[in-house]
């Protein structure tokens, strides 16, 4: 909902709703008459409707990439008219994302449904034993595809976070166990490790024995070998980052129903929370996304997580429950 001088701006919200409705199925005759009557009732209605239509066109990229959301942060020191426009933009952001996300809320990502051999819904954990005896534990909203051949056991991480306990290369099993994700690979030199796909890259944590991490395009840098408790992040085009030490119990707390954040960027916190709840949290400002958050949350009771975070950072939020929550 948009706001002006501390009160709900019903005109801006209604204008945003009409514009969003026009982008969907055709209006019925009754709806068309209702729109015409509403526009004719007050000059402010038409002005708000035109502003909403202009904003909708500016926000067309949101259908493919939520990145431009950061440009829509409202400045509450603006004049009444400019605050109304900011409010309309927020309402349109919510409308666009709600329309795009409604199907995913109920059915999940259709691409993952088609491409994955194993997947989980938001908030779901799943353990699977693969044909070679390897065990994997899929975190919420995660997916993988198998590509086992005579030469290697390759797994493609399509989304989310997964704990791997690779069956060792012993006896008749001589094939390497390789996990591909975000333009890189993790090859088991022992057994247990975790990979989380985040943004354009991935984080790899060695849990038991070693794991070798490399980019598919090896021209961009050499690989690294991680020992237990070591973690590294890589991203295509950016190479492999510095190896850092991480507490294994804290990093894998999600397997025991807990999420632990310690001085963690809000962007990463939101990415994680989005895997544990239906609907989507969106950050409206890039500077805000870099703010740091600390906290411990039980995964079976995340209802107060957003409230805790907004209170800790002193920021605002608007929601279309249960689909979209915008942080600003």
C-alpha cells in the first residue's frame, strides 16, 4: 500500500491495481465501465492512473530481473506529490511481483520441475541415496540433476544448498564425484562437503576430508583444495575468492532446524529466508542489502524473523501477504 503524510494513499493504490489488472486478462464490460467511472470521478484519479502506467512501463524489466528495485527507494522527505509517486511505485512493485510469484507460490519454479531429478519445496528438507551409494541432503527450495557416466559421477546443483556425503572411490568405484554449480565444480577428495548457490556464484564448505574447487573456465584462475572447516566462494567472471575458516556446526545448523547469521550481509540473509518460506522478500536498496545482520532463528518458526531484522536495522517493510514483502 502507498502512503502520504502517514495515511494510506488509496488513490495511488487503486491506480496501481487498475494498471496491473490491465496487464493481465482482458477486462469484462462491467470492469471497463468501473474503470471509466473511477477515472471520471476525480482528476486525481486520472493523474495517478497515468503515473502508474508510466511507472509500470519503467518497471517492465522486473518481469525478468528484480535488480531495478533498488532504484525505487522512496525518499520520505519528498513533497506530497512525489511521495505519492513513490508510493505508487511500491504498490506496482508489489503487484508485479505478486502476479509473477503467485504461480511459483503454489507450484514452484516450472524450470526446476522439468530439469531436476530431485528437488525440495520452500521449507522442506529431503535426504536421498544415489545409485552409487552417495547420500545427499537437500536444503529448502533446492534442486539437483544427475549425470552419471562411465567416467564420472557428476551432479548439477540447480538451486539452493545441498550437503553431500560422497561414496568414496574404492573397490569397483573408480569414478570421481563432481558437483557442478554456478560455473564451477567441487570434486570430492574425501566424502562430506556443502555447496550453496547464492546470487551469481556458489559457496563450498569442506566438512570431512578435502574437496577441490575449480572454475569450469580454468583460464580465469587455478583451483584450490579445501580442508575441513575451510570455505571459499567463486563466481563466473570473478574467479575464486580467498579461502576462509568457518565453524562447521554453525554453517550446517540448517540440517538441525536452525539458521545462524553472524554479521551476515542482509542480501544473503534474505536469499536464505526466501528458501524457507513461500513468497518472496525483496530488498529495495543496494546499500541496505549490504547491511549486516546477526541472529538465530528456528526454521519451523520464522514468523518473527522479518520483524526482528527490521527492528534491528531500523528499516521499513510493506507486504502483500503471503506473496511479497519489500524491505526499504
